[in-house]
C-alpha cells in the first residue's frame, strides 16, 4: 500500500488489503477462542500451584490459617510468575502449532493497517474543512500548522508554551530560517500583532516571519507588512497548503519558502 494512499480522493477499502468483513470477523473469533483457551490454561496452572502450595504448607504446619496465608502470599506469587512465564512461552509458539491462529493474526495485522490508513484519510479530509481548524485547542492549532509545514518538506518545531517571545514555530528550508506566529481568531488580526511579530523577527535574526491567522487581517496589518519580510497566511491560505500537501509526492524534496508563500500568502 503506498504511503501517500491516504491523500487520495477515495477512502481505503478492505478489499485493497485482501480483506472482507467476514474474514476480519472470523479472525477475531479465532483469536478470541485461542486467547480464552490460553487464559484458561494459565489459570489452571496457577490454581494448581496455589493448591499444591496450600496442601504442602498444611501438611508441614498442621495449621489451616497458616496454610491459607502462606498460599496466598507465596503460592499466589509463584502462580503469577508461572502464569507470566507460560504466557511468554506460548505467544511465539502458537502461530507455529496452530496454522488457523497464524492466519488470523495475519488478517488482523492487515486490518490494523487498514484502520490506521483509514484514520489518516479521515484526518486529511477533516483538515480541508474550515470547522476543523477552529475546533483545535490553541496548542494543537500550532502543532497542526507545524505538521503541515513538515508535510510540505520544511523543518518545523513548535516552541515551548511559556516564554516563546511571540514565536510559536521555528521553520527552516534550504538554509533560510523563519519564525511563525499562529492566531486562531474568528476576527481579523490587528496591527499590534504584526508589530509584535516584527519585533520578534528583528530580535531573533531570522530571514522572514509568517503570521498565520484564521480570521484574516485588517488593512492596517497589510500596510505594516508591506515592504517587510513578513508574510500573511489566512485560513484560505492554510486550506490551499493542505490541498497542496495532500497532492504532493513524498519524493518531491524540500519546498522553499518562496513556493510555499506563493501558494498561501494573502495580498488583499
């Protein structure tokens, strides 16, 4: 299954993994049956050890209370250790002695791969929706933008929550460093925010700054950013980057900031 399969238009299907609903259900039944029998075997072993310890202690002490306590403390511990040891021995042996169980495990392994790919696909689809970006917590919003930059081939690291000095993400591509500030607003960002970002840019010494704001920007923000190495990305720009990232081949190499900003930057 190709790694970028989750970015295709249609969701993955069980058939792509050589599975059907019936085969998965049958595999679960086989696994549950074997696990139950193994559990019963381990329980029987533990109970046998416990009972043997009780009888030996009773015979040597002649005191039922001492035998019960001794069996609970020492016999119980020994039974637990024996059960764990037996479980560890059985796990690698079962697929070899029970072909049906081995087949069931292979089916369930493919099913887990299918579920992981399906979850990735569903997440990628949600990322295309406006509501998704507003549903995130502020910290997850920053992580999503950093993850988007990484999927586009850049290096990106989220800064610690405290003491970030107005910088949410450090990004780098082809030797060019950028600082990113993320604002999850329903309203437009104001000039005070971009002025703060410009100060952080000068203090940090990075080559450029990016302000990503879901609510867009006032004309004052555009006026202040004009002629400065500050680039503005609104929610539409983020969604364009998401679309591009999902179409992008993983072997495409690193994306430069110029290409990224040509796709995402807002000029209005």
